[in-house]
């Protein structure tokens, strides 16, 4: 009977891991649709190509070396490899937290890597060379992200010097800030899109081509986030954890709602109109903000955390524009600025120490930003990272992919 219970727990936790991983994988579609909707029509094919290709690159590089760097040994040597109840029981006897197969753990972790890289895609949109972006994706998913992941979720000492006293349930800092830091390094070297800023320093609005598509992308991400946060319980097979999962789902939804409402209200006050793009980013900001601690908060507090994230993202987007940091989709603000707040919110509304959270944030940001900047600089010198001014004017769809997403409507640089 004991072995049957163990088998059932093992099957349930493995299945839960796989389903949550599939939901997070679906977030790749959300990023693709959101970014495709927020860029101009002449750049749609290239942004879609980047999103599908980066997912494949992330999956391959994490299998080749990333998972081994992050979790000491790779998925072939980790978790429960046996197929019988006795094999499973033997592993559980030595590690009471192990209830799932190593392959399911790898699958759940690899989709997080792809999420971090997807953040970079939108920030460098409309002017970066496709193959330079994919070359960076190789390093980001195979080395940069796994190293900081080993210091945080795996608990390794940072370069053998110190261990982090850092709490980040599903990755406001580990995933989202990391992706934003890599994106910021690339954007600083790339420079803004042509025509984005005038001679006097003011920003020109460059509207996206398809707001229905961007809205669909936001809802896909909202759905996928239940797997992102919910799966981070790492198991489901007892009453306490099942209740925790339900709380995580409730709080994730509450924070997204709070973020969207707050962003919509602030946009109305600041701009005089109900800005849909700010509302979409407000919902995503709420999701990023709650990701560091979706389990222990109440629904009301989660709504407040999400609302603060929704307010912060608007001021961050406006502030980056004033600094002439051109981010076409607001990714650095959503995932970076709000990611920082999400980590600090664990100390503000929870039990984590401010010191531990700040040291963790600095470790993640400095590592990812500095190494990413070096990689971007090497790519800039060797192969170039920006398309020519003519190619940017005509649209990177033609120069990078040789086809247009909307050939019936787009002709050269007319849009």
C-alpha cells in the first residue's frame, strides 16, 4: 500500500509539472503575439521568427549545458530515473522533496529560460539583426541565465564567495529582471529607432500595427502565468500544497487585475485617454510584481501589489523615453522596473529581509547586465547587431526574412 501511495504521488506531481510546463510554453505564443501587435507591420515577420527560433535555441542550449550549470549534473542524472515503485521509494527515502521525474523537472525549467530570452526580443525590436540576436540567445540561455539561476534557486555560493539570503518564489528577479537586464544592455548599444526622438529630445509615438493581436498576446500570457507561478510549488500531492496552489492561482489573477485597472486609471489621468497599450502592460506588470511571492499573500494584498506594479510601469516607460532608451514594447519597464519592485515586495509585505533581497537583486542585475554587455559588444564588433538605415526604413521583414507578414497592405517603408 505504501508503494502504491508513492507511485500515485509520483505520477500526480510529474503530471502537474508537465501541465504547468506546457502552460509556460504557451507563454511563448503570448510574447510572439504581443510583440507582433506592438511593432510596425513591416517588422512583423522578423519578430515572429525571433520568437519561434529563440524557443528552439533555449530548449537546445539548456539541454546541452544550461541545466547542468544550473542544477549540477543535467536532467539525465537528476530526479527520479526509475520506473518502478521501489526505485521511486528509494529516492524519496533519501530526498523527501522528490516526487517527480527528472525529465519533467527539466521541461518545466527550460520554458522559464525561454521566457527570460523572450523579454529581450521585444526590447530590441525593429532594428536588430536576426542572427546577432540568435547568437546572443545561445549565450544567454546556455550560460548567463543558468549561472545566476544556480546562485538563487539552486543555492550555490556566488563564485564561491557568498550565499544569497534571497526569496523569489517564481522569478520576479531570477527570470524577469534577468531578461530585462540583458535587454537593457542590448538596447544601450543598439540605440533608438530612427525617428523615435526629435532634436529637442521629445519622443515620437510609433504605434503598433495590430492591437487586437497584442491584446490576445496579453491574455495568453495571463493564462500561461498560472503555470509559471502555480508550477513553482514543484508538487501537488498533499493537502497543504494543493491549498497553496489554489492560493497562488487566486493571487496571480488578482494581481493582474489590479495592475490593469491601476494602469488604465493612471493613463487616463496622465494622457487624458484610456490607453490600451498601457492597460496591457499594466496587467503584465501586475503579474511580474506578484511572481516573487504569490503563495503567502491574501487576494487583497496581491491586488495592491499588482496595482503598484501597474502604476510603476507607466512612470518607467515615460522615464525611459525621457532618457532616450527606446523599448518598443515596454519590456524593460514591465520586467525590469516592476521585477525589482516584486522582489522588494516580498520584504515589504512578507517575511524576507530587505538586505537579502537587495543583495540578490544586485547580484542578478550586475551579473546579467555586465556579461550581456560584453557579449553584445563582441557581436557588434564581429558581425554587427544593427541593420542599416535603409533596411530599417524598408522594414526588417524584407532584409532579414525576405517576406512580409501582410504583403497585401505593406509596401516598403509606407508603414
